[in-house]
C-alpha cells in the first residue's frame, strides 16, 4: 500500500512539475520577446532619426543652392526639392514620435515587477517539488527493498496465495478486524471459530469477501 501511495505521490508531483515548467518556459519566452521587441524599436528609432537628419540635410542643401542658381527653372526645382525634403522630415518625425511612445510603453512593461516575482515563486515551487520528489524516490527504493526481503521471508505457498488474492481483489488485501470482530473490508462478523484463530495470531481469509484479515491488539 505504501509503495502504491508513494508511486502515486511521485506521479502527481511529476504532473505538477511539468505543468509549472511549461508556465515558467512561457513566461521566459514572453520576457525574451519583450526584450527583443525593445531592441527592435530602439533600432527603428535610430533609423528614423538618421532619415530625419538626411531629409533635413537635403532640405538645407537645396536652400543653400537657391542663392547660387540663375535660371528660374532651376530655382523652382530647388524650391520643390526643399519642400519635399521638409515634408519628408515632418512625416518621419511623426512616426518617430509614435515609435518613442511605443518604446516607453514597452519599457514600462519591462519594469513591471509582478511577472518577475511570479516567475521567481514558480521556480521556487519547482525546486521544492523536485526535492520532495527525490526524497520520495529514495523512500520508494527503500520500500521496494523492504518488500523484496519480506517476500523472501514469507515465501512459498502463502506468498502465492497472497499474490493471487491481490490480483483478484486489489489492494488493500490484508486488513485488521475491527473492535467488534468484523472483517475490516466488508464488515461481516467473523464466526467465533475463526475469531479465536485470529486472536491466536493467525491470518485468515474472510469467508464473505475473500480478503485476508488479522487481529490487531488495541493500542
Ligand atoms: Zn470480508
């Protein structure tokens, strides 16, 4: 019974460990994606600033050349170029502002301590569960050794009978009788002949449910 209980506890822990590991993994992935996005937006901001500078530079160059040209046609072309570059700088400046806003929002998200705290708690839970699991595994090995030695101690026909009954009924297969002399599994009152054998220390088969019953002195 204890081997069964220990195995079940190990399996339950394993399920929870896997569950928590998945949550931790996802949380780490989200964090990485956020940091990556911040880097991307920063690079995009840098690119926009350079482009704004470039448009401004071109507009300035066109303005300077206005004083140097003689033909009206060229002058008009330069004016047009200047307006075009100024317009470009304004439009890029607007996208730049949006990007800077986006960056601020992302930085706020990055500074939020709550998800980090949750992650730390989950990792602590994981390490606790892994520790419990390794202790249970140690206990299971111990129990299995004990079980093996009990099996060789009991041996022979009785062990075979025990295993047969176990296959038939499942665990628990051996139970103490209750204070009223009834089977601990099915509750049937045992005949007095059986009862005296029980009291003398024998393990008998309950005539009603077929499980093993024994007498346990009240503690
Ligand atoms: Zn019974």
